[in-house]
C-alpha cells in the first residue's frame, strides 16, 4: 500500500518503512508525527484519490533526526559595476521513517503511542546529570598579575 502526502509545500509518495527527508517538522528524534493531508491512498487500481484530501486517511511517521541540507550559495555580480553579493542558505530538514498508512478513520497503533511515553523519562535523567555537574564545579582562584612580576625581573636597557 502507498500514499501520497503533502508536507512543506511538496508531495511525497510513501509506503511503510520508507525513509525520507522532508522540510522541517516539529519534534525531536523518536517522536511520532502524523500527516493528515493525504492526497491519495491505495494499491494499484484500487487507489483512492482525494478531492483535495482523502477523508479519514492518516499517515504516521517517526522522526529519525533533525538536520540541515548542504549549503546553497547565491552569488550575484553586476558586471562593470564593482558590485557583488554572496549569500548562503542551509535548509532545515527532518528525516522521517513512515510507520503506518491508516484509512477509514483508524487510530495509530499502540507502538506509535508508546514512543512519546518513553521520552518523558529522559528529562529526569538530564536533570540528574545537570545536578551532578553543578556539584563538581568549584570556584577558581584568581592568579596574581604577571606583568608586575615580569618588569621587576628585567633590568633597564641603559644598565
């Protein structure tokens, strides 16, 4: 089964377990995201085409990582004007893995619902690590100024 979803102003043909890079989607690695704008769902001749979207269709995906694309350089030069401009841009991307393609108003599976619950335990571990760092840090003593000591050791040029 495949589906055509719309996200970030683009359309993607996806199937279960597909890995793809889309424009930035809110969420951290391991989060489950849902795409409700499903334009087409089905297999071969049994495909259902939406007008504009298929009612009750939903595609769920797991965020694998958040990243950025390669830098695109926009260089503009106006000849004989001694004028040029270089500007770079890196698009923010999200790598996702398609989990399920659901139709007829079906709900995401338990597996998809369990992922965010595991994430809640992570802030507790981070807080414990932050407490450990705070207890280890000790104030540093200031060193004596070195310039005064260096001048006292050097004899004057005339001597």
